[in-house]
C-alpha cells in the first residue's frame, strides 16, 4: 500500500459494514463504508464544480463529525492537499493558516461564530443538501507516495504554527507500523476523543 487512495478504494469491498458511529449526546448514528464512499465521491464532484483542482490546498475548519470524514476522503480522491485547522482556533489563526498555506478554499462550520467571510468557502453542515443529487465522481487522482497529503500546522506548546508536510508515504508508514505491532480484528471499535484535525 502506497497511498491513501488505496485505502479509500477498499471501502467498496466493506459495503454495509459500519465505518463510523457518531454520538450527539442523546442520539447515535451509524454510517456504513458504502455511505462514506458514495458521499465522498459526491462531494468530490461538487468540489470539481467549484473549480477545486488536484494539488489545491483546502482548509477544513470544523468540529468532528461524519461529514469531516467525508470531506477528508473527497479531498483525497480529488488529489487536494488537506489543511486541517483545530476547530477551537480563532478566525485570525484560521485566516493566517489559510494564507500561509496558499489554500484556495475553506470548509468551515456554522457553529463557529467568527467564521471567515470569504467567497471561497462552504459550511460543512450545508454539504449534505448541496450534494444530495450530485453524481459520484469517476475521477481518482493517481497520487504517488511522495505527493503531499496533509499540510499540518503545529506550534508544539509555544509560538506560531509552522506547516509540516506529510506525504501519502508518511501516513501509510504510520499505519503500517501500527498494524505490524498491534493485531487489529475486524470487530474492533476505536473511540476518537481528539479533534480529527489532530494527527
């Protein structure tokens, strides 16, 4: 396995198996691999319609949700560089990262009071309605293992955030190290408490 797209293509074989479980506090929602795959392909089509091209940098500034995952995989399929921003960051930080990374688009949340008021943006909560009738994209960016997948901004504990380049190879190597040391069964469930924007 060399790229994240190879992981995405495996979703089809997993079909109706549960990919994500999302709890809102009182309700629990289950999402299958087929839903994740189809919806990501619809969002990929929508991104193309907005003029988002392979290699473009796109910011995700939103809280954890199934749609964060959908957007992530849609950007992978499209061949974009994902620029995740911690949802707790303020607008000045998000704006700074967007400019420094040369991002052309931002996917943000209506739940952020100080959103960036720019044309090249969409609320992640609106995507469900925007892509409802969109066809699945047939395009798959043929990334190499050396292509940039993420541009991760981190400041450690002090200072201004600095962009760290993560290639497909970097992320796949991480996954391979985990699975070579930990036996992961198909029935395992993983709890994510960290923001999805966090590596």
